[in-house]
């Protein structure tokens, strides 16, 4: 699934930054893994395959562009609803979420684009939230 997760700029008296954003994404993925993979996520450390790139828009709002591999036992619409629900349960999860099926390599090219990224592309890939 091609996913864009927009983040709140502030929550619970805290300002969002790259460290808080990464922790928020980790919390989201832990919740998503537990809900979509069940006991196997905790018992065997099973995780969804993910790739995450973080960006900041012109107003300073952080957002993640992600590829999240949908488990075959969950229908696309159900998985999209699960992503939205788990994202809203995080501290910095903002209401703007876009989820599309991956139909081509266009999404990969888009999330690796150079605009909106200051510095090296490598610095914008959130390696903590990329799995295989």
C-alpha cells in the first residue's frame, strides 16, 4: 500500500521534531503489526514489510511517505481502515491520511524525489522503520 501519514505539529505540550516523529511512527507500526499479525507479532517478532521516508512541507509539518505490505489475509479496504485507525491512536497522528494501492513503481519514484528534502536523500529515509 502507498501511504502518506501527516503529523500534528504539537501534541500534549510537545513540539514534533524528527526524533518525536520517529518514535511516533514506531508506536504506529507496533500497533499496526499487533492488530494485523496478531500474536505472531509479539511472540515471534513478525513485522509487516515497510519502507518509510520522512519529509517536511513548507509550513513545517512533518509527514511520512510509506510503503506498507498488506498481509494477504486482510482485504485492501479493511487494511486501509486499520491503518487510519491505528494512526489516529498515536500522539502526533493527524487526520490527513492518504492510502492507495501500489499499482506501479511511480510511488517509489515519488517518495524518493529530491524536492522538499534538504541535504542527502539518505538522511530522509527512516531506516528504523524499513523492514524486509
